[in-house]
C-alpha cells in the first residue's frame, strides 16, 4: 500500500512540474534582405520580455530585457505578448536635399500588443 501511494505521489509530482513549465513564445521580424533580425522572447515563467538583435549569424545585441518607460502608462508588473502583426512596407519618397532624389523605403515592421 505504501509503495502504491509513493508511486502515485511521484507521478502526481511529475505531472505538476510538467504542467507548471510553460513555453517561451518567440516572435521574430526579419529585414527584407534577410540579413538583420530582431527576436522577442516572452517567457511565461517570467514577467519580462527580452529581445536580441542579429546581423547575419552574429548577435550584435545580446539577449536584453525590454524596458518600456512612459509618463502616461505604468508598465511595471507582468508583461506578456497578446498578439503580433507583421507587415511589409515598400514605398518611395522624394527628397529635396539628398543627391538621390528618390529614396526607397523598404522595411518589415512588427506591432506587438
């Protein structure tokens, strides 16, 4: 009887540990040429959102905590990513000051909610 109770306790403990481990949500936006990328990590076991920046395969900004500051909104406490929207813009605009009068404005953007 004690052995069965001990086995059930062990199974219950393992199940509780497995359920308490939550996944890390990874969101990445990549430049149109595929060289630059920014990755946002939302670890559900932590109240922090981190990010890292890569140029090719080299990390130019190592994993860092994303801190948001505002006089109007209080960002303290738990932060989480609810949804993301990734879009691509490819426009041209005219400059009166540059040697090249038409400037290409091609980028990918991410909106994080």
